[in-house]
C-alpha cells in the first residue's frame, strides 16, 4: 500500500509543480488565460500576484518530493506538506474558485488518508 500512497503523493506534487509553471510562466499567455478563464487585462494586472502564488505552489511540490525522497523517515514531512496543500486548497476554494477544492484539496485529502491508513 505504501507505493500506492507514494504515487498519489507524487501526483499531488506534480500538480503543484504544474501550477507553478502555469502561474509563473504562462499566466498572461493565451494558454494561461484559457486555463484560468481570464481576460487579457485581468491577467496582466494580476501577473505579479500569480507569480508569487506559483512560488508557494513550488514550495508545496518541493516539500512533498523531499518527503518522498526520505522514504519512511519522511512520513512526517509528507503529512505536514499534505496538510499545507489541504489548507491552501480549502482556502482557495472558499475565497477564489470552488473548483480549487476538487483540483487541489481533494487529491491531497485522499493522499493524506492513504498515508494515515498505512
């Protein structure tokens, strides 16, 4: 079961690395505007904020990868960063866009439950 849990954690880490790429490099491109359903003006106005958000998503991804590289010794690291992802996902879902609950928080909740059941 540990390998399934680690695969789900790796998927969560990948999502957050993907969010980093989108928010830092593609926010104000046609692709980024399509993904986040934004107008060109809104994307331009919020680009710096999105880049900052992308950095935080990168930290979440890096923390999860760090926990994975530590093996069993990284269990507390994985749990901590999954908790951070869940809190960020709930906050984003309540304040920005309800889809964030399903895209960010739910996969992390599944990973955390699997981790705690190991």
